C-alpha cells in the first residue's frame, strides 16, 4: 500500500511536471512568434513616435489588429491555465487579465490605441522568450543543477538583459506617450461612454506600466544576486588564506 502511494505521488508529480513543461513550451512559441513579428513591424512599418497625431494613434492603424487578436486568443488560454492548473502568481494573472481587456478593446472598439500594438503586444513578448527557458529550468531544477547549471544562469542573465532593454529602456517612451494620450483624452471626453472606455484603458495602462517597473526592480535584484553568488564562489575564504 505504501509502495503504491509512493508510485502514485511520483506519477502525479511527473504528470504535473510534464504539464508545466508544455505550458512553458507554448509560452516560448507564442512569445517568440509575436516578438519577432512585432520587432519587424515596429522597425519597418510603424511611423516614428512623435510623427503621428494623437487622433491617429487612438482610432487609426487597423492593420495592427492581428497583434491584439493573437493576444486575445493567447490570454483566453493562459488565464484559465495559469489560474486553475499552473498556479501562477496574482501579479502574473492580473497582467494576463489586463492584457486580455486591452487586446479586446484594440480589436473591437474604435478607441483602440492600435498604434502601440506592434510594440506592446508584439515586440514586448521577445523579452519573455528567455523567461520561458528559465522557468523550464526552474521546473526541472534538480536536472538543471546537475546537468546544465551554466545554462540556467545564462537564461537568467539573458532574461534580465532582454527585460531591461525592451520593457524598461525602450518601453519607457512608449508607455509615457500612451499614458499621456489616454489621460488627455479622458479629461477631454464629452460623453460618459467615452470616459468609461478611455478610463478603463487608462487605468490598465497605468497598472501595466507600474507592473513593468516593479518587475524591473525584481529583475535587477535577481541579477545582482547572481553576480554576488559568482563573486562569492571566486573569492578565497578568509580561513583558507590564514592556513596558507
């Protein structure tokens, strides 16, 4: 009976591990596809940030709907999976829900802020590609530490660099412009319907921007801990120096 329980627990653990690996593999494929598509579109197609009128940014650029449509479908899958199966954190689930609502507005409403789709709903996801790899190592930590510890650390460093470069350094001007226009439009709205739609978008824009900087701080802290760990392993111990 005890042996049976042990086998059952091991099978359940292995099954859950397989689900986690499949979840991260899906994230990897979606993020890589959207990220590369967004990078290409942002560089080759999207006009300069300060060369387009606020009105066009808000109601124009319907050709960028595929980005929001793809995010809509992806988050319709990731929200129940993350909440019911994987056990994602509240912050990550909040991020998915906010991205779902923003994608819905961009796909079906006149006030869609579609100008920002290639960057926020496409290129942004490129920073999550190393994250999917890093999470896969985390889910298989024993194997990673035994067989590929350097790859695990490399994935952490790459994620930190990609995140800070894309979401903080390149993302800050985009977030500022997006929130500035959303705030101005909310103030100047002439109907409750306009204020309701723009208000939802503005609140989510501020929430997502704050989340990026909170996570950015955590990324920098994690990067520092990796560096500190390496420094500790390369610095001779004081007792060793005394013995010599």
